[in-house]
C-alpha cells in the first residue's frame, strides 16, 4: 500500500487542477487589464501576485468570485506585506480617516454600548487608528531587510500615545483573503482589537 494515503487521484484531482488553472487565467487577465497602474506603482511581480492569490483561494464558487472581485485590495495588501512605501501611503490615504471615525465611535461609547454623554475619549479615535495601523505594518511586513525603505511619518504625539489608545492588531495583513473589501476587513479587525483593549483597560480599573 502506498504511504501517501492522502494523495488525490482521479476526477477530483483533474477538476481541482482545472479550477486552479481557470482562476489563474482570470487573475492574470484582471492583473494586466485592470491593475496595471497600481502594479507599476508598487513594482509588483505578476507571478508572485498570482501565487499570493492562489494561496488564498477558498475553493468554492462564491469564495473565488469574491476573491476575483477584490483583486485590487489583494494587490494593495500584498504590496504592504512586502513593505512597499507607496502601498502603505495608499492604504493610509484610503482608509485611515474612516478607521479614525470608527475608533472614535467606539471610544465614545459606555461599556454597555450606549453613547457616552461626554464622549470623553471619542477624540482619541485618530490617535488609536494611527497607532493600530503602525502596529499592523510592523507585524505584516516580510522579515526580509527593509530598513532602507521609507515609512509613513509618525508624529511625536503618536509615538508617545498612552496604552489606552494603542490597540494591538491580532492579525496581520497576511490574514486578508479577499473575501470582502479591505476597508471592511480593516474596520472589523480594528473594532475587535480596540474593543478587546477597552475591556482589558476597564477590567484593570474595576469598571463593568
């Protein structure tokens, strides 16, 4: 008996290869037809991007369709993981303001979820979002040397932000698989991380 008992054979293996080839062809068409400007800006390699996408394919018709629909976001995520300065500049430009608003909304609520009358911490939204994005970059980038690459400006106020406004991302951009728009994924992850930090901070204070 063969030692490789998990090897896929017969029609299922043929169908898998066919679906993989079809997806690869669709990604290549979209890459050269729709992503050319961004790919050039990020100096992306089409073969590496194809591999990046194929490793995220869920193998379902709906999941594959969603992946194809978010190739621009996947390209941005891939470039950010490679620590391309232009990609991080684009991510900040497109998403930081919305994330700051979302963070402010959460910080302006009471532990029960009701809107705080004072909204004392709502103004910390931009600071929390920026600190979260800085940490997201730190945990997302490849471990290859990148010291010479430019990084987004970080103000002294952001560097010295208190712990209560510095949520730490639990997942890097490598966890983004294109199942939804990147803006929604970022907002969901920030909400989860900020809510977790807020609960921990309140617990330490004996609130709730």
